[in-house]
C-alpha cells in the first residue's frame, strides 16, 4: 500500500527528516555553539534508540524516505553504528546519511559503511590550521582530514564537504578548498551563516552571489541540470562534470518554496522550520503511552501548519535556540 504523503498547507511534500542524536560536540565552532555551553552529559530527556527507531518508522510509513543523522556530533553517541544498522534496514528508508565534523570518522567510517550508511557530509571551514583552531576552538584539522580520507577509502559516496563562508575569516581560501575537493572527488557545499542564537548572529555573514561568480570564472562552472541530493543546495559543476560546488543561501536567495524537511532534536522536539519556533513536542507522546496512530496524527497536524519560511532577514533575533541544539 502506497502511504499517504506528508503535505503541508503550502503544498510541499515532506520527505526528509533531519534527526539529531546528541547535542554534544567535541568542537566549539563559533557560529554554532554559544560561549560557555557545556551540555555534554547524556540526559534522561534524550530520546532512546528505541524511541528514535519508532519515530523514524512512523515517518517512513508516511513516505519520508530520506533520513540524516546529525548533532552536535553524532559519532559521540554511544552505539551509533548499531542505530545506523537498524535504520538502514528499516522499510521505507531509502537514503540514510550522516553529518559529522569527522574528528571521530577515521575509526568509524568502515563500520558505518558496513552497517548501511549511504553517505556523509563533513564540516570543514578551512585548510589552514590557525583558522581551524580559531573557528573550532581547537586544532582539529588532522583528525578531520583523516576522517575524510577514511570515508573515501570505505566507499562512502558522495562525500560532501560543508564550508560556512565567513567574511574576513575564510573567504580568501574558498578557491583552494574547491581545488582540494575536486582533487579528491568530494563535493564542496558553501553555506551562508545563519543568525541562529547569539553565536550565529555574531558570525561574519557573507552572501554567496559574488563567490559563485568568482568560482564560475576560475573553474569554468556551469549550473547542474541534474539534482544532486534532497537538500537545499543549488549545484554548479565543471565542464567535465568531475567537480561540483553546491551553494546553500538561506538569506541571499532563500529556498523556502521547495523546503521538504523537518528536524527532530535529541530531546524529541519536532521543528517544522529552522528559522521559526513552530514545533511539536513528541517526547511526551512517546512516553505517555500514545499509540502509533495517535503519533502519526499528531505529526500530520504539525506538518499541516509548517510555516511558509523563515524570518532571518526581518527578525534575526526571533530564533533563540542554537544550531548545536537544533541539529544541522
């Protein structure tokens, strides 16, 4: 039986769940985590793996086939490989991916691939050690590069490298990052900093339109005709199609009209828009004895009121939560 799809009031089909399995991280990227935030302990209000499996199975039964595990840093959650194996084998889950800073990836990549993980997105904002240290709070460059190469060796593909473009911080090395990605067969994704929480609003926002023009001239890029994923990036590629660059522009050229995703935090809060506070608290329903039908009905009602889009430009201080607590 074909499931009835999740459709919001604007006619958008929701087929992508971004699922945070922890709000812990071993880095403190300045645009993501607030200063002094030390929420490292695993807490009772985190969803258990059994609860996560149940929620994902309900979403999958409603036609949500794309699932991305996020954090914090998801590889810090004990038992993550077992969870990947369970989700990868779940009926209806057609694409299982993971976002990571890759500091732990060298020891996990082969196991994740064997467990059924399809692909990874790796956060890396610079190839300069001093810049990485400044942005991330410590020198994690070698660990991240080792994780990238382990993922490549394990056969995880495609590997997408996420770089938040920051004015006056790393904007002068975007070309070198593109060349690095082209050399190794990675897909570079450039991201505009989003004003989420004090950390995000303090970031040195850089619109990507001029960056795109610069890269197009340097590498003779042209728009991709084919879709390269279920997310918001708009992709350009080299003439030989061996190199791709994605541009994620939530502020300069927002993509709200095609939004197909919702986010579930580790404490069971379902956020319907990254830039709004519309949400559904799933944990009380999961732990209050609610049946699957009641949970599905609650999810459908929530998705039906998914807002049209964010207000980052008009009201940048409206969203008070931090990216590390929301999920990437």
